[in-house]
């Protein structure tokens, strides 16, 4: 089942990228989805990840849930190494500064609730599956 879900996510991202954002913004489960473009901290290559997001004022919020895995997704290490990256929302590309937040941040709990609501409670379920704190990444347009 997990392999099928991963294949669906990869297919979704492929459609989003190949259509230049004309298709894919709301493909999976009706959730709003953006493409996060980062630079690999080791490879120096562009990396792209399709992620569910929520809006918080002018910021975009994404979570580094990795489906509740014990390991954070690779893109999180990339944004921690270099916070200047780009998102694509539909056909629009936006330069952003990424900041990973954790439970010690006073806004973390509120932000987590905002993005969890958009993802229909799945992030709260993922948090129960792992002992690591799932980061909420704030993407602020530059």
C-alpha cells in the first residue's frame, strides 16, 4: 500500500512539473499542492518536491512529515542548509526564504494546526507514528 501511495505522489509531481503547473495544484485528495524547489546540499543539483501547503497570511506552510517516518524528508536538510529557495503554486513561481520551526517556537502549535487542517488531520496522525518532532516549514515570499 505504501509503495502505491509513493507511486501516486511521484505521478502527481510529474504531471505538475510537465504541465508547468496547469495541472496538479489540487490533484491529490483536493489538497492544495505546491512544488518546492531546493538545491541539494551535497549534490548542488536542483531538487523538486510536491507538498501540501496552507496559507498563513502571506506565508506558505509545509510540513516535513515524510508520512510519519522516523527520518525527516531530504528536502528539509536542503532548506536548512540554504533557506533561499523557490516554490511554484500553480503556474506561478515565487522566491521564498524557508525557516524550519519546531515545538519550541511559540507559533509552532498554531501553524501545525493550520496546515494539519488543510491536510484533514493526517499530520497529527503522522506525528503519532514517530518520536521526532515534525517540522513546520515557513516559506516567506522574498
